[in-house]
């Protein structure tokens, strides 16, 4: 086996972008991944002529034109706009929290009426300096929205009471006083026609990729193959959990083919009551305006992460942030290893964040 300039551990979005940039610079790369497929968590596979998001819904959105232009080199994007709805005990509400939501809750019609209602509810709870997610949510939208649309969903997602979660989590949910159901307010948004796997395949064209290969189990075999290793796996696992395990949340997916054209009328429906064990149902055909005679739906169940499970969401609370700093200190001393991506840097990345970080990493290291 020859020597490579870069060994990239992980064939997900971060690794694929880095490999693409290294290849353009004339560098040789080997990409290895423990899974049987490329594209990481944005992997899509075809079922009944429908591109199925195997690891949950992924809608590309960004306000960074450089990133948008970059991904459009590898895929043609459709005009899909993310407009999820929430189901609370059979009641349907628009997400994000907007005038449609407020009208359904309180019968208000104008933004002024909605603001007055929210302010009235906030005053009644008197949360001025939120210390946890529950207080943060109530300080943003009051108790009505919180109890119907936030509390149950969030506690299922994170496996903790809302009073135990940090306040910053809820800041990712926008509140708008318009009748616009677009969840994101970014300049660019869409789904790659034909799926994300096809997009990542184009990024990895000309790059040697080995699947079903666990780098950590074959570390001695792989470490000498390249001048630099780009590692996108779990940073604590890389160091043998020497300081203990970082916490994650995991997910379980139940996917089925249904013999009907249209199951729920929307790509994403959130189930916000705690008693429903899944957080959302995804009907994949709606991402590409499908007209197939059958449909494919996935129920998404949050679950506790245990060693060996797939880690999806870093638990970026105070305890885990301090633990990560210890691993970060080791990573900075690791010499020829660059740690990147959601697991390597123990932080939540949207897809555009991942691409931006990978491009920056490439500029610094190639």
C-alpha cells in the first residue's frame, strides 16, 4: 500500500468536503468509514422510487453564499421549504411559532394582538433571567405555547426534564409575527434532487474510499499510511475514553412502506405531547414533491446513548463542555491528527456549518 497525503476517517459531509479540496490541490487521499455507505448521517437511499433520509430529515439551508455555491457544484437543488407542523393531541399547529400558531391558540389576528397576548403571559410568569430551558421558553412565548408545543417534545428529545436543560437550546426555535410557515429564515434552502448520497458521491469522485473499515480497530495498520489524519469520529473514543465518556443523545428509526399515495400531507410532523414516544414522523416523498403510488414514512424515537450506539446530538451542558475541554487539550497535542466535524469537535453542526468548517480546515491544512 502506498503512502497518502491525507487519511480521512469518516465519509460524511466533513470528510467528503475535505477530500474534495485536497484532491483539487493535487493531494492524495484515502477515506475510510466504519459504515457500509458514504455520506454519514445525510445518507439517502431509494425505496419505491423515493429518496429516504435514512438518519432523519435533512433540509439544506444557509445564508452563506460561498457555501450555497459550493454545494451547487455537486447537486441541483429543488425549491423545498421546510414548513413542519406540530400535532398536539390531534390539534395541528404551524411551526415555527408564527401568526398561524398564535391565531390557532388564542384567536388573535394581528401581530400587535399576538405580542400583547405573549407579553401578558410572560408577565404572569415573571421570568426575567431564564436559568434553564423551561424558563427560557416561557420568557420567549409564554406558558401556552410552551406547554403544548415545546415541553413534551423537548423532554423526549433530550431525555431530561426541561428544568434540567440549558436555556440556549430553545434559542434555535424562531418566533415570528408573520403568517410565514418557513421554518428557516436563511437566504438559500432546498433538497438535492436525487438525494444527498448522490451529492457526496460527486464530492468523492476520484478518491479512494474503503467502507466497513473501523479505523480505531486497525489504528496501527492505518496510522502510518498518511502524513496527516483528518479524524471525524468521536474524540473521546479516539483517546480511549481516558477522561470518561462524553454524553450524546441517540435515535432509533422505524421506517415502513405504506400502500397509499399520501399519509400525512407534509414532510415533517412533530408530535409534541410527551405520551407519544416518537418525536416526529417523516414522509420522505414530500421532500421532492413525489407522486409515487406508495409512500415511505419514518418514526423517530429519541433514546439514551450507550457505548456502541450511534451518537447524534452532543449534550453540550456545563459538565460535558468541561469534559470536552480535557479531550480538546489532548487533541491539540496529537501532532499530525486534525479533529473535525460534529463528533470530532463535540458540537452540533448544521450542514452548512459542517461545510464551512471543512473548507476552513482544508485551507489551514492543505
